[in-house]
């Protein structure tokens, strides 16, 4: 045996899945195509971007075919309909996360949402209006992130610190893939202006305990931004229960179109922030000498928005609501338990991240001894299995665990045990192909 | 399986038993190149004797394609004038852009020796940069070494 932490396979535990995989697959046109010489598409890369059900595609098409106009402009019938659909989608999405409608800002994606907040905090320092200066970040202030963050929730904060002279600090990781909160009370202190933390790691799968972090931030008067890119698509998330100030997520990772994401902010906080992007739609009065801005959410939605995509995201949310987010979470947890058990039973395979399903979502990263993740991914691709390989836009995480990269499988509503079985067999095939099969399969 | 078209036995041989691996002295230039999409890295040194590449030494980590490519490149360029080595690099670039066209591989076979085995990689756009990383590093290091050399012109 190798030195991996693999545990014996306890007879292939397959809990009944809460979701009807075959019925769901029929809703996703792309899943009926084949790849690489006629193989069934085994799509295990939803963590990068999810596939789209027909209802989302239909909603976008219907918008363009029947209602297309710029919302919040013009008095004609199409403009009214477009505005109605755009705002109805906002209401649907707000309801999905337990938010008030005016607290939901549409952005391009999670990255855009994080930057909107980061630039608002530096713009606050130079804002003409005193009301916009409340959350200004400057010299002597501190921003706290974690070593687990996706680059999208790390680089904008590094840049904010470079612009303002603030200091970036971070919470580290434990060897088993969890946040190390032992120094929480010193890292988050009276100088901290904002704590940015992911709710679920895109690479380790870890679901973070946000309560102590939010509580500590409250003690010192810091804002909290939660990266929900990998949590909102996969588990019930309610902003009231979260207790944070911001929640950011992307539509394309939750069955919706690309080009639309969400910045949720507590209204009181949003209302005290200056805009990031400025231009049309977000203004109140414009004179040559200067301009005033709309209240949230319009203040943060400059330009004609991605209307069809917002409508598509609304349809995606309705699709997820019909399945039930608790069911989605339970479904992925069952698949994750099975995948962890099966993968860790393969000699030479090491899971990077929590080895069991305790506080863990459906992103399973692993290494295969003697084979670079790119090469693992190539063999899997040849078998029709789509996974992500590389550093997953979380370079500090792979560095922390001493590996150059990993292979990552991520699960979603259309994933079944057959997909996991294909993955496991594919990993064994890679070991055979590269001649690094430890014991057993050499027989 | 189409895998064999990319993972030619020659490539796997270079991967398992790389030629010229390790960082050596002396050298006139050292560069570090990374592939930001996947994290592959190579540190590469060039030692010149006049206008001739006397040694290329390297350390790196990455996939089989990137590691085999630097090994095959070592065989092709050591002992040759810099201009010839870089011309070979251009031919390798042509091969990588060939989208698997066998005519291109055939034409370049004599010039590229073992490196022609990478023809199959040109069918996989995501992997081409893996094969090219070491050649980009060589081009960079050679230019720096020439600039640094006493006979190499104005430093």
C-alpha cells in the first residue's frame, strides 16, 4: 500500500439518491450529445460552469423573440415587458436567498461582484459626498481573507490594499483542508475593515463555519463578504441566517447563463457605498458640473444590463426551487460520500481536502501518484469524462498542500452514481496507461 | 482510444528518463517560465560558448508533455549555434500549429528528430502550450545570454 490516507471500501455504499437523475438529464440538451468518438458525456465540471436546462434556454430565447428591449428606459410596450421580466427575475432571485428585492444587484459574475465592493471601499476614501465615506479603507486599516479563497476573492483585496495602503491579512488552513481559526481573534481585530471568506471551497469542497467569523467581525465592527459561488448553487443559503453584509455568486454555476452574477448587500451598507462603474442607468441627475446617483440596486448597475441573462437566471432559480435546495444538497452529499470512498480505495490516489462528508460539498480534488493531473485529465477526456485539472484559480491552496495541481470532479443535479463509477474506472485506466498501477490492477 | 496519438512512446520515454535534467554551472542566463493556466513551471539555464549553445540545464515540474518536451529540446539544441537552435524552435512552433496534419510532421521529421513525436499534441489546443513552454524559455534565455556575453554586443 502507499502512504495515502485511503480507507477500505466499505462495499460501495450507494445511498438512494434524492433526485431523479434520469428525468433531470432529459432536461439538459447537452447531456444527450456524445464526445470523443461517440462516448457518453460524463460532465463532472459543474464547479467551473454548470450546464443549462432547457427551461433556461427557453427563457432567454423567449425574451429575445418576444420581449427584447432595454429595461428601465422608454415608454413603449416592449420596454415595459422587458422591465417587468427583469424585475420579476430579481424578485425570484431575492426570494431564493431570503433577501429584500432592493438588496440584489446584478453583476457580470462573482468576480465582478467582489470588485464592485472592493472598488467601492477605495472610492469611498475620495468620495465627494460625506455619506459615501463611511466605509472608506485607507492606511492602517486591514482586510482579512483566507488561504482558501479563489483568486476572485483574493486578488481584488490585494489590489484594494495596494491602492489604499491598507494591509492584507489572512487565516490559514489545517492539514485536513479546513480553515485554521486558532488565531481568528488576532487576525480579525479593531483595524479590520472587511473579512472576505468563501462559504465553500471550490477546490477542497470544505464548507466553512461562518458563525464564529461573522461573530468576531461584528465584535470589531468589520464588514463580512461571503463568496457564495460554490455554495449558493449547491445548498440552501439564507442571507438573514448568514448574518454577513455581502453575498456574491455567479449565475453560470447554478444552471443559469454566463454573463450574470449577483451582489447581495445589506441595504444599509449598500446605501452607504459609492458606485464602482458609472454611466447610464445609475444616475439621478446629470449636469455638466457633476452628477448624483440612484439608490441601490440601480446605483451599481451602470449601462444596459444583461437582461436576457437575468431572465435566464430567474428560470434557473425556479428550476432549482422545484427540485428543492435541501434535496440538491443531500443528492450531492450522497455522491460525494460514494466518490470519496471509491477514490480513496484506489492505491496511489490522495484526496486533497476533507476525507469525509462532514461540512463538505461536492467538489472532490485528488492527486494520482506518478501521474500529473493534466495527464489524468487527458485520459479521462478520452473516455468522455470532463473534469477540471490545474490549480483551480486557487494557487495558494495547491501550494499549501505541496502539490503542483490537482484533478477535480464536481457534482450537480444531473450527476449519478454511473458518473462517479466512470470517474473511478477512468482513474484506474490512467494508472494502467501510464504504467503506475500500484499492486492490484497489475494482475 | 486516441490517446496513443498524443502519448507516443518516444514522449513517454523522455518523460520517464529525461535527458539533461538538473541545473548546472556555468551559465550566462537563467529564466523561469510558468504556464499560468495549469501551474507548470520550468527553470532553464543557457551556457554559451561563443555563439554555440554549450549546455542547456533545467528543472521543472509539470505534465508529461511539458517535461518530455524540454528533454527532447535538450537533445536538439545543445552543441548547435543559437540561430540554428531558434530556427528549430520555429519549426517546432509550426508543428504545434499543424492541427495534426501529417504532411507537416513528415516535412519536419528530419529537422525535429524525436520532437516530431509531439505532432499528436497539436490536435489538443489545451496542451500545445505545455509543449511550447520549454522552447519559449530557451528563446528567452538565449537572448539574455547573448546580451550578457562579452562578444554578444552591447550589454
